[in-house]
C-alpha cells in the first residue's frame, strides 16, 4: 500500500498483524522497518525547515529560505553549524 511497493517505516520495527482493506480486498498488513539514525536526522531537518519557514502553515505566508536562515540559522537541505554543531 506504499508508493512503489516500498515498506512502511517507523521508529522501530513493529509487527502489528491485522489486515488492510484495498481495492483488491483484504490483505495482511506489512510490518514497518525501523528508520536509520540518518533517516531520522533527515526527517527532523526537513520538519524544521518546513516549520520554521512557515511553508506548512495556512495561517501565514512562507518565509524565503534566506530570511529563515538569518532568523533561525537554518537553510533547507543544508546543515547549519548553529543547529547541528
């Protein structure tokens, strides 16, 4: 049920059993694979970039990346010494 038949991910491998309902009927749930430390770090960085720039919020206009970097020390897609050092 994941894009490109990939395996679902989570903070750890979870065997939860049960079934999923698809257009082809009921199928067994796929256990998720544990995220790696690098994947978790990347997810956190992506979240911070989106949250700090306001890109994911409907209540305000997104900030340009340069303004967000000056304000928070973050540029999306690049580690900042202030945040990761």
